[in-house]
C-alpha cells in the first residue's frame, strides 16, 4: 500500500507539473498573439519632410516586411539598423499608439541655388540637389558666375569648376551661419562677391568667416 501511495503521488505530481507547463505555455502564446495583434501597424505618419516625398520615405520604412510590427520598427530605427536615404540627415520614430507609428525626418539643409536651363537647383553643402523649381525661393541665395548642368533631384551637381564650387559652398555656409540675406552670390573677377541690392561686397577667395563676422555691423552703416 505504501508503494501504491508513492506511485500515486508521483503520478499526481507529474500531472500537476504537466498542467502547470501547459497553462504557462498557453499564457505565453496568448500574450504573444495579443501583443502581435496589438502592435500590428495600421498607420504610419511621416512628419518633417518638405522636399522629399512622403511615399518615398514610407517605401524605405516598409522595405523590411517585419516593419509591419510597430515594436520592431521602433527598434530598427532607434538602433540605426537601416540605410538612411541620401537626402535625409536623421530619422526618428515614435509610437502614437501600439498600432500607430510616427516617423519624424530631418532633411539636409538647402544652402543655395543655381539657375540651370530655366530651373533653379537647390543644393546642400555637398552639392546634392535637394529641390528643383521654376521659381526662386525667397531667402535662398542665388549663385551666379558658375555653370551647372541640369541635374536630377537627389543627385550631385555637375559644375564646370569644382574649385570655384568649393568657394561657393564655403561662403554660403558662412552666410547662413551669420544670418545674412544677400540677393545674389556671384563669382566674378576672381572673387566671391555678395550683392545686397546696389551694394557689392568683394570677399576674395578665403577667410570668409572672418570677413563676414565684420560685415553685418558695417553693412548697416553703408546702406542708402
């Protein structure tokens, strides 16, 4: 009888543990399924883009099939495990709800534009064309004195003088840094020149940062 009781106890323990394991597995499965259903992406909102198309950014985000899960998308963007499109400076992602993703992008900055075949090509510090338009956007310096081919958006400018273009990039960066708003930036007579209405400021080819630091207060004195 003692042996029978021991066997009965062992069987009871076995079934008890088996029952506990089954309940645990079912709980884990239910939680996993609920999480997957809850975090299945139903909408993706893109904010912060002006020059790039929302559809292009969404295509980049959705390129990986697993991004149908919001938690995976959050991990992927936060960890930097993706190829950043050439026209973007930074990408961040937030969850507005477990099933709703917001993608916040920071585009590369336009520092100037060149007129090529009746179109304005807006470019960044590397010469990447970020925007094309038939209109000149107010506040963006117009570059003159250098020839550029009509380049496609998100491709690099093709210019006839790379050395002069390096002067232009250097100067336009400093113009933005010092919050100046010239009407034109012109390469002429072996010098980079800024035009403020009828005033021409000759800057030469170097030390733009030092020269522009002194320009703003003196510019106010000579206006008119």
